[in-house]
């Protein structure tokens, strides 16, 4: 897919749904957002036998949260309307880490403690490939029709029979405005002299390598092993030469707020929060050469009981109501996947309704690509090469 000129269905789909889970989380150390107080539980709960309970494992600070009541308003409303007790666990820190925690039980068909999980696209593909998810009962999720057209048919689940996008994630350049007054819009500008030793890149392989590869003229939908390794070598050299100080996950934003980093490869939602809560001290841009977009997905594990599945479907259907989706998007500031949410957002915050970070415009969408699906062998060998370059 030569996506300089057009956007793939997957990229377009992810583009309609963006909220800042990773941003708010990363900001917990320096943003003054809800912080880790938002965590509802430190681990999953075994309530598989409870017919009126649904257990949802998600990423930290990825849902509207009231710091005064320490509750999630939309989730409270769901429970009140449905009579279903929703147990919410901020148990995701990394896709591989979460999968590793539950893989043995999934393989044995044992309860994993969740009725809804929220893996990123590439990991969602793995869950489906291994038979670890259940197909939706379409009659229980009538709001499924509200998914934006561009997100309606990803390669890993073309009919959206066992996944629906939760939020979308755009990667790009973030920077300290004082240290980079002209901004950071190209890879060369990222590695400008003033940023040497103060650059942090994402530990999410597809985002960091995707941005580097795009700058090298690579099409991410057809990226070869040689092209991938060339981008990995570039990163490794920048680390060895002292340009990159770290390869990090959600906590990269803390380096920006502390001053340890002046420029990063980061996520739009995080940078939106950083900018808004630090009086414009930070900014964000999609690289001129293009960047990546991906999505996190609501899925029902194969181990969920019949009651757990039915309750999960009610939960998923609820969050695909435009007004509910807009309320979540207003808090997290990532891309929102639900048709009608932008109109509802105008009632909440007209300014946010025009944000390209939440509702990407055509110019932004044109620059975004989905990193192609990898084979199991590629996942292993490419991942090992990236981790080695990162120093792990």
C-alpha cells in the first residue's frame, strides 16, 4: 500500500477513533492528570461464576475518570442502566507482557479473569490466529454499525466478527518548544544538535521503526526484512553514538516533563495532554515523511463464560453509542472510532470536536500508515533484533 497518496482501510478505520490512554498514563508522573489513582484494581478478579458481572482489562488511564469520586462516570452509568457490575482493571502495560500473563490459561481453556481484553491490532491478530477469542453475537451489539467505515474491515478481522476498535493511536514527534523553537517535523530535525543525548523513542517496535523506515522511503504495508533491519541499524547507531537516551513505553513523557528529554518519538494523545497541561511547553507533529497508526481492540476471550460473553457484548455495545464514545474521547484525547461521536463532542467541547488528534482531518490521515501484519517467524526474529538494538 503506497499510502503517501491514499489510506488503507485499516489506517482509515483507526483514524476515526483517537483517545489518549498512553498519554494520560505517561503523564501520571508529570501531567497532573488523574494519575494512577484511576486504577480500579491491581489485578484481575475471578468472578467467572457471577452472572451479573463483567471484567474488563484495559490500559491505564484509558477511560473517563472522576478524580473526586475515584469512579469512571460512563462505566457507572453502564452498571446503573444494565444492572451489570463492571469490574475494571488497568492491567495492560505492554501487549507481550499481558499476553504472557494469560497465555497458559488460554491454552488450557481456563478462566483468565477477564471477559473483555484490549490488545493492539498486531496482538489482536495473534489472539484471533490462536483461537483465543469468541465471535460476537451480532444481535447483542447493534451499535456495531456505528464503527467508522475506514475501521470496519481490518485484515485480522475483516468482518469485525470478534473485535471492535476501542481507540486509535497515532505516533509522531514530540518536543520541548523552548529547546526546539522551529519544531520537529523530520528525522533530521529530531536528531538536531540541541537534542543529542536527550532523545527518547518508543519501545513499541512498529511505531519507532515505522517512523524511521518511513523517513527512509519505505512502504510499511510491504516492508521487507532488509528494510526493517536497516531501520533497526539506524536506531542502534543513534543509541551507540549517544543521541538516544532511552527506548521506553508509557513513561517516556516523564522524561520530557523532567527535562531529561527534549524530543521524542511518542503518541499524539500523550503530547496533547502534555501540551494542554504545561501551558504549551510541548508540541507534537506527524512527520513530514509519514507515520504509523494503530488501534486497540475490544475482544472477548475464548475462556469467558456464556454469561460473561453476553455481559461483555452489552458493554461493547454501550461504548459504541456516539454520546458515550464522545464522553470517553473528551477525557482521553485519542482518535475515536464511532460515527456520530464528533457531533456529540460539539455538545461537550466544540474545540475538541475540531481536534485533528481526536478526529483526524484528511491532511493528517494522508500521512498515516498501518504497519503490515507479520508472520509468527517475523514477529520473533524482528522483535529480537529490535530488542537487541534497544539494549534488552
